[in-house]
C-alpha cells in the first residue's frame, strides 16, 4: 500500500504511532499523511487495498480497512487549521498537499506528537523538537495555536499520567490562560480524557498535578477540595487528603494484579481510589482521641458515596459506573470496623452491599489506601485484607454477591398465590440466608416451611 502511495505522493507515518514506537511501546495507531497529492488521486490509489470511508473531503481524511488483515488505517493530506468559533469543534480545516513539514506538524498539540517518520528511509522528520522532549519526558505545546482548543489541556492531563511526563512551564502558562474556556467542551470529550487517564496511567498522580498547576483543577471541585483538607500526621504523615489520594492512585497501578486487569476494571478501580476520601472535606474535625486533639473524619465513607456519583456525572461517565464506584467508596474501611475476625455473616453482607462491585475489587481499594501513607508500614493492614479475601474466597463470594436461594417459585410450589406478601417473605428468607440459617436449596425450602408455620 505504501509503495503504491509513494508512486503518487509522499507518505509519512505521523502522530501517536511514531511517538509510541520511539518510546518502545506497541504502536496501535497507524496514521499516514500523504503530501504532494490531491484528494481524488489519493482516493483512487487506496481503492485496490480495501474498503474506503471518506471521513470528510473538506478534512482530507480517508479511512481504509485492509482486505488482507482487516486492520484500519487513516490516510490524510497535510492541512491547516484555523479557529472560527468557540469550542472544540470551532475550526476551519484546509487540506494543502504542498504544505511543508513544519507547518503540517504545527497543528498538532504537543511536540512529542508532531514527529513524522519516512517509512522507506527511516528518517525522522522532527521540526519542533519532539525527540528532545521525549528524552526529557516533557510535554511542550507545538505552537501558539495550542490555546485555540481547550481539550488540549485535558490531553496534557492524561498524557502526563500515561507517560509520567511533566508540563513545560510555558505550556503551563498557556493552559492557565484558557482555563475559562472549559465550559466550551462537550462532556463526552471531557469523559474521553478522564477515561484514558483511568485506564492507561502509569503515574496517575502526575495527571492531577497537571490539573492543579494549570488551574484546571477548579473545574472538578470534588477533587479540588481535597487540597488543604488536613489529616492526622500520626496516621497520615504524607500530608493532606489530596496528597494522600495521589499516593494511593500511584500505589494502585503499582499492584502486581493491576497489569492483568481489563480496561473496564481499571476504570472502576481508578475512580474508586480517586473518590475514596471525597467525604473527608465534609466530615473532618479536630476531636479528642487517645488523650489528645487529633484530626478525624467520622463517617467520611458514607458521606463520600453521593459525592463520588456527583463527580462521575460532572465528567460524563457512563451511568453504569456509578453504583460500583459508590459501593467501593462507602465500604472502603470495612476492614477497620472493630471485628477481630471476619464472620461468614459479615462477609456475606459486605458482598451484598458492594454489588455490583466485589470483595476482590474492594481489596484493591484497601491496599492502595494502605500503601498511600508513606513512610508508614502497612503489614498489619494487609494481613487484615488478606483475611477478608481468604474468607470471601472460601465462601465463593470474592468476585460476586450472594444470590437469594429462596425465590418466588418456591412459594408457588407450596401453593401460595402471587401477591403483595411474596416480597417480605423472600426478603426475610434472604436475610436468614445471609445470617447462615441455610446454604442450599433444600435448607432454604426447610427454612421456608418453618417460617410459614409460625403464628
């Protein structure tokens, strides 16, 4: 395909695929920019290689699905972009086959994304110093046009977390200058960047640091208010709740099991850790404890649940994310609540409260929380978490909630007719099941018979 394009124009690999290749990652995005050719000639040249989808003639972009591999590739002409209105979409795009490399790359957000590769010679075309910034682990804007698209600040947020990069001081200044334009962004685009942060980060704390230093943290007040919320130094020597949350997020991605988690689970766990102390700003007070005045946050778990949902709605998360994140936040201190051992009943009830999250999910949150208090050791806490997980596995409840054994069909089998009395009977049976009164269908039917015989 590239050989055919070379006969009509000048193909070059561009964008994130080149960046990922240079950093030793698997390149998944294959974008090819073809200079020196008009749109119609490019379209004809690509026709023999697969089905083509003209994204927009005015944008000069053609998607091709390979007949051989099924893979999709984006082909485009070099183009100029100019701001015509407010928002992420307020741009006029003008394809220009004769545009030189520097001008073509200037429309990209960061220098690390503005490197092109000649696929035939291996030459890197890097007019804006992207290789230098890659080596320095620095995010730097490519041109002053950066300020025309507010989404680029959120891209900086998730890129910093994904690659553990810092933001160049001059780019920080530009981001601050457009903080007021956040409202122009559609919520679905905001969610797109938060989701990448949640699923792809290697240093999630860096993303929060970028939001703070660019003054964009204020657009996410549930997170912003963590800064300055005090914690008792004896238990949290690392600092305030914002700092603790940063340590917890980095501790989460450092857990060995994190690498094996799929994207949906990573998303759940990352937001569970981010939100686990959202209730502290509302509940933190100084009170006497162990003979001296200390900072405490009584009830912050329960208080944080609704705030977590409020945050998820603010960033446009899918609705199905809410119940599991809220359950993890509300129950994240279940291993601290006084019992010396975890009884079967307490674990059953915890698994039920957590649904649709699981005890295995909760263990991730607890371990990240425990490890987010450097330099305090957490051996005792991890032992407690291990005990909880072991009990949950023994009860086959580590990755699912208990399911009711006694159902409506059992009442029908006893000759009862459907009616309003069904639900309270089934609910009572489930409570008895959680308390250990029975563990299988035969036991449930026997319990039901006794229950119905009671006066």
